[in-house]
């Protein structure tokens, strides 16, 4: 049996179902509030399913994921001529699979697991629309990330002013599959102009939602002692433009 069910609703706990059904007032349109760019729904996904999904991705998809490594450029310092002049582009180290090309090995692996069908289920879009508080475009982006020891994403905004459809904002919905071999990994994000908010994203089955752009970064993943070989956090990511 495929680890990913055809219907996204099947992996939700009663708490997650209340959100999907529009019965959780605190989450309905939560990302529409001007001061709210991020929320984490812990306990929205069945923990036993999350563990099975994590193992399935590690077994079947990980080997088809590409390493994305964008280090700090030396010229950010060497070309500096004045104090406090430095500019830092987005830096990161993480494995990724952009699920775009149907003829790619990553797509074939994700489809074999049932992931493509699950993300395409009406319930997945409905869940995102409940949090966003507005209709979302029919087509959306699919991606899977895998953070291993030391992997991170540096400070960035995910702002795309050159893209007419994304320049005024969009929504990301993450299914985050943490693991017991991971000691910690945190998301740090800005509120009122300061990196003052921090949340542990190494959750066994949580849903994180972002209204982008805004400043944030993900700290390096730290493994528990002796667990470096198996410490990994997967993120199943859907990117939704506004309708």
C-alpha cells in the first residue's frame, strides 16, 4: 500500500479536520491578518503516518534529490569599501526535489509513493485556502526538501518582484516531517522589524503555513549524538499563488 493516501484529509487528526472543515475559528483566514505571516499547526497530522511517510521518503525519494548549496560569497566582504556596506544574498544547504518534470526520476519516485496524487487532492488546496482566507490559483508548485546535519537556509524573504503573479505575495504550505534522531532545528522570523520570533520546526507531523514575502531563516539541523547518519527532516512544500 502506498504510504501517501490519495486524499490529503486521510492524514489529518481531528484537530486537522476541524481546520479543513472550517470549524477552527482561530485558523480560518489566519494568514489574511496583516500582522500574521507564519503559523504552525502542531498535531494536525497523524504522528504514526508522519513517521511512515518520513521513512518512505528516505527510502525512495532521497537518492533522487539534488544538493542545493549556496554558500556565503567571499566578495560580500572582499569588495566592501565602507563600514556596514555588506549585502548577503540567500544562502542555503539542503537537498531538494522540484516536482515539475513528469519525466524526472524524482517525479516518478514521488508518484510511486502516492505523493503527487495526495498533493493534488481537493482537500490539500482547501486546507491552504482556509488558512489563506482567499481563493488560490488552480496550478501550484510542488517541492520536497531534506535537511540533514548542518543543513540550513540563511536569512531571506522569498520575494519575487519580477514575477507579476507573485510580486504581491503568495502562500506556502509545509508538511514538516521531523524525526527522533534530530536534536533540533528552528525557524527564526521577523516581527516588527526584528528577528525576534523562533519556533521548533522539527515536529513529527505538523503543518506550517507562510504568507510570503517576509524575513526568515532556518537554523542548521543538529543531530543527536551518534545519530548523524539518520538525522533528517523532510518538508513537503506546496506554493500557491492567489487566484
